[in-house]
C-alpha cells in the first residue's frame, strides 16, 4: 500500500522550509500542545511601512503533516501583507500540499491558527488593534489557555494552575498554584507574561506563586 | 524490495521457512479435515498431526493434551478466556473481574464489553515500571470475583509480571487466573503447574509461526462457556474449521525457539538501549530494565513526536512502532504509557523496537545510527526542550 501522504507532503516533511526561530521577531505565537501531540510556533518579521511579511520561521513538534503544514504555511505567507496572510484558509494550505489524509486535517487548521495568532500578536504589539475592548478576566483566562503546563501536558487553565487573576489600572496579577522553585515555574511564568503583555491596554504583568 | 530492517516483531513476525516446510504436507497431501477415528485415512493422518501438535504445545506449558485448544490467535484466546469464564460463572458465582490497566486490547475490551453487560470490572493500577501491586490485587478480590486476568509480559513496554505470586494468590482466594502470554510464550519460562495459572493465551504470529493460529491453555475442570457455535471441535469449546497446517506450524515454531536465541535477542535489546542512551540525550526507557521480555526495547525521545520518527526511519527501510496518537487511526495515545504514569509527550515520543530471529547486531547499529540523526534533526525544528 502506498503512503497515506502524497509526494508534496513527504517532500515538505523531509525538507521543511523556513524552520527555526527568529530571535527579534516582530510577532510570534504558539498553538497546540504536547498533549495533543501537535504544537507549532511561528515567528514573523514585518516591514513597518508596507506591512509585508519579510521573514517567517516555524518550529514544529508533531507528526509528518504537522511539519508539512507548518512548512507550507510559511511559504504561502512569506511576501504577503499581514492582511492578505490573515485570509489564508486551511483549505488553501491543504490544497497547496496536494491534500492531506482526512484524519490529519486538524494539522492544517493548526497551521492557519498559528499564523493568525502571530499576526494578531504583531498587531497588538504595534498598536494596530482596531477593536479595542477592555481586557477582562475572561480575556486573560482565554489567553492563558494557550500556555502549556508541561507537568500535565495540558494547558494551565485546564490543569487548575491559575488560582487568581486581578486586573487593575493596566496591571495584571496572576497567582499560580505552584511552588516558586518548581522546575517548570519559570518557563510557565515567562510564557504567561508573553501571552498577556501584548494586550493593548496592559502595561505590566506580574506572576506570583503560592508557597 | 530494498533491504528491510524489521523491528516490529511484536506485531507480526516473518515466517520461518522450516515452519512452512512442516506445514506444506497439510495443504497438499493430508489436506482433509481431521476425521474421527472411524474416518478415512487422509483424515486420520490430519487428525494425528493435529493431536501431535496439540500434545507438544501442551507439554511445553507443562500441561496435559486435553488442556490445550487451538484458536485463531491470542485475541480470540483472550476473548474466550475472559468472556467464556464470565458466561460460565456470572450467574453462579459472581460478576466481578479484575484486569490490569495495561492489558492488551483483547483482554481490556473483553472486560469493557462485560462491564456493559453489568459485570463489575476493576482495572488494577501499575507502578512506573508497569508492575501490578499484588497486595492491591489481594484487596480487590471479593467473594464475587470470578476471574483475574493479568498479562505475563507487556506488549509495549515488555514488563514481566510475577505470575507465580499472582497465581499463588488467586489459588489461595479460589479465583480463576488468566494470563495473556502472547509476548512471552517461548521467550520467558511459563509452567502451568509451577505458576498455578488456569488459562493462558498464546499465539504463533509472534514467534515466526503462521498467522491465524493461537491457543488457549485451559486447566482441567475450569468452568468456561463456548462462544463460537457450530461444530464440536476443540473439546466442544470452539466451532470452526480445524486449522491443521496452522497447528502443525505453531508446534514447529515453538520447537525452533532455543535458549540461545532468547539470549541473543536479549543481547540485541541491550545493545539498542545502551547505544541509544550513549548517543542520544533526553531519552527514557519505558518499562523495567531487568524484568523485561528479551525482544523488547521501548524508549521515549523527548521533544519529538513518534510518527515523524517512524516515517523518517521508514525511508531507511526501518520498521518500528510508536505509542504516539498520531500514528494510530484513533488518534489515541498509548494506554500503557499513560498507565505507568507517563504524560502525553512521553507517549507521543515513544518508539518500540521488537526483535526477532532474523535481526542481527549490525542491524541494531544501523538503526541506532540513523535514529540518532533523525532525532537530532527533528529536535532542531522542535519548539520544545530548548528552555
């Protein structure tokens, strides 16, 4: 029997384009989690004048289709303006690869989501958010759902790590049910701050630990 | 076909040509059914071959000839053992059974089916190496308990349970004990008298025998009900065409396994583990290092996902399996890795190597060398494990 993956998918899997990290990225995002066995991080460099994506890199923890869709999405987005890139659909990503096995469709959805999140991250950091709603506890919580708790392999909200969220005068205080000296404490803290501080009306994020 | 480095022998093995030779006459010469002793000559020959095979397999387990029945494989054997005992004793003695959490699917899903039918099932926890705790097992046994089913060696992580102690406990408590020995039969000693097991599932497909033949040891007087209706074959415990070539091939396959071979498999297994630990950082051995079936190594490679590893290995002709959800059709991660307390990442990054007669030490070296390159490359593009 032939492989469930076509030659284009296999080629991108074997030689993924634009892999790695951009240290001084203008926008970045991570979607998925090790628990799902699918995780993609995406980094953008955007021209401030033209809003064209000049450089894009991705990292993937996942199966062949995860790697291939990450690769194709960087190819599709590179050279496009952020508004054009936002409109790329998972169907386009899948079609550009010549199709994916049905059970792996979620991989192309994930690739599109991470691109959109990275663009959103760029827009927030650069004051380009049009719909400026006040940050609420729900918004903070929704964002923390994208932060992994490596101890459980699920996000930090689902695993009840978030004990308290206080929002006041542009400051967000998050209390985590975790000892400060825990091996993952710092990683979770940094990840959480990164997800929240880009919100347009937030100046400062502090993360505290119980005991 | 290009050279294949086949290390998925727990799933299926290449047939040994000597086995095929032993089977051949029963396809082309004595190809009839096994007739009764009053039947025609051809049928008598077939019958004699089948009974000879049965006798040899029974003796191998320390059992009598009338305590071993042929089935289509260990999946059927385990279905018959678990459901057959439940059917025989469910309305007489009780409706409680105990299985370990990391059983292979035939036992696990037979238990779930019984649960839907109103049986109470306890899924016994295992420790981080995959061992059941025998004191905990004792606490779960009640007057209602009719069967304990705990595997001999695990299909994924290779952990060997202390069957002798479990058997002694079940004997003391008057509870029937079934063990799935699919991955230990001929590889790890198993003797029904010494270990007090009432039912044992075995299969030919894991030991270079033919596919589609297995067996169930059933201790004399064990209450068990037939599941497959039709003829009266196999002491009226299983209707169906006698698989005479299969039975002959199964007995031959058992005969061909030697202690020397098992020692060689263990040496190759150890080499895989040693070389991986030497060449690749951030790995964990799944299962116990010592009480482990000789043909199995199971290792998690952190920060990478198993399907990506297996697909890259496949490009070198290397066949292994993984506990990753992405690899499976169901997208469910290994219940065995979860059972030993592993998180999803540990299951997703786990690779199982299972060795067989036709593997060599050189193949092990080739596999580990390529694996090291693949893991390194996948880690380069992984967002995990860089903090």
